[in-house]
């Protein structure tokens, strides 16, 4: 099946190679004005200026021609950090917080992560799949074209496996690439509050062997945070996962600078995610490494925390990506358009930097840099076609408007 897009006012993210972007290169977002894009069998087959198109092709040769009216075309979002598989919602805790309750008070009543965990333990695998699949359908319409999904609300052998099997089913059915991350170490179950090693042993001896046997995960994640998992515990769990071929992608420096970044970099993690609280040592450690710092502005926004220091990280040559952190507790939205706006408005990222961080660098944070994240021959034709808008900067500027006219996934309009 051949599809041709013509009359593209701006073709954004058009590249011949797909490097991980850092420092000044993050603001370089190649654009072709008045362009065409040719799709064959779901992949990008050719692109360039309309002038080159007229020299090279005769339009009637193509099966399906979509003439665009002043639209901008860009690569679909690559959301490299989500907790998309969860049961129910937690808006009652949201209201409790508005009424003055603290996170600790809510947690003491069995709220927070443990609230979602008890819902996961009760729900059937089929029902969990349906709820999660419906969320993914919504995100696809919002332009998400590749996604990472974590477990971590199970916290028992049976429930963690239930979550991971749901992720596997989503991956098998989905038209977009899905990466799976095992986050058994999200918190400690109540019965292991005073026996951390007991639960870590369960992760290592009872969960990991089954996960590896059934090929249920690509990555291993730990919530490395004061009051949750220490850097030493994080390292022990990650190394056990690494022995089964799972690379680390860890929750680091969300609430405290408690050594998460240093642990991730030491382990050669694909990414360290959150980074709301970065001290000098964490920044210098990340700057010299190939580990990607994934910033989650929607979580900082929802929890009313200071935003991630994106400008400083860019200045210090860290490779950064943007992701949604979609989860029922700290970021109940997977809208990457909002993430990009938030990055510009609150973190002073330039539109070009934010779009690169949410596409190509997001793809690298899932090791999908050769498959998605830019307009490059041979990559999946996963694209966002905007409504007529005056400029690229209008996208993050007009936050809250839905500026997407169409989303193309694997070459098909959804
Ligand atoms: O990434 N920080 C840890 N975990 C989630 C939130 C978990 C929850 O409250 O459900 C996050 O923000
Ligand atoms: Fe998270």
C-alpha cells in the first residue's frame, strides 16, 4: 500500500540519521518547507520538497494521495515513561489533598500506590486489559506513536505478573511499539514495611525468573527515593534484573537528591526519570554519561513541585527526553501535547528542544531510535498532522487546544 502526502507546509524532524540529541544539538529541529512524504507498507519511503517531488514522480502513480491544506507534519510522540496499566482512578485522594490532607496522611490510610495496588489485586486480567487498552486508544488520538508501560501496582508475585501479562497483550495487539518495564520495586507492600529484604528476595527469586521465562519485560525499574528504595537496594534489584538481560530505567531524584541518578549512571541505565530535585553532583554525574534524563513535567505540575531544571541540564550537556508519567496518583494524563507545552512554559525549553525531547530522544529512551521519533526513510510512518496553524511554536503556545487534525500510525490514518 502506497500513500502520498503532498502540500505539507512544514515537514518537521526530517533527518537522514537519528543521533541522541544533547546540548546545542537539542535545539536543531530540521524542517522542510512545502514538502511531500511517501509511505510504503507502513514505513517512510521518501520525503523532500515539492519541487523535488515534481522532478522525480508523477502523482497519478500513487494509490492514495492526501493533499494537505497548510498542515504541519511531525513525528508522533514517543512517550518513554508511563504507568498506563492501572485499575480505577484516585480522584477522591485528589479531593482529600485539596481539603488539606498530606501525602503521608493519605498513605497512612492505605492510599497512594497501595490504593491502586489493592484495586489491581482485585481486578481480573481481562478487565485490566480493557481499561488499559481504552487509555491507549485515547493516547493514540492525541498523537502518541510509541510508548513504554510499567508494572508496579501489583506488589505481589501474582499481581505483578498480571500487570506484565496485560502489557504483553497490549504489545501484541497494538499498532504502535510498546516497551515493557518491570517495576516490582515501586513501594514496599504493607506486610514488608519492616522487612525490606524479604520483599526484595521475592522480587529477585520469585518474580524475575518468571518474567524472564515468559519474556514479560524489557527493562527493570526501581523507585529510588528516601522512604522507598535506597541506592543500595536499587542496585541489588537492578543487578538481579540485568542478569536476566533487563536494562535499568529508574525513578530517580523525584522528591529528594538521594543518589538515584548516581546509581542509574553507575549501572549504565538507559534512563533516569523524574529529576525534580537535582543537586550539583547529580547533574555532573549525568552530564558525562550516555544515560538519558527523562523529565516528567506533568507530575511536577500535578504535585505542585518545582519543575525539572531543563535549562541547566541542557547547558551541562545532559541528554534529556520528555515523557508523561501517566499514572493515577501523580500524573493522571498521558497527553504529550500538554507535556510539550508544560516543558516550554514552565521549564523554558524552546519549542524545537521540547519537540526533539518528546520524539527522537524519547525514542532513544526506549531504544527505538532507529524505528520511530523522526521523519527518516525506513522508520515507521507514525505521524501527527496538525490543523492549519501559523507556526510550529503555536503548538506549545496554544496549550489546551487540540491542534491535531489526523494521526497516522503504520501508514494508516486512525
Ligand atoms: O512516577 N514516583 C513514583 N511513582 C509514580 C506515582 C505513583 C502513584 O502515586 O501512583 C510516579 O510519579
Ligand atoms: Fe513514574
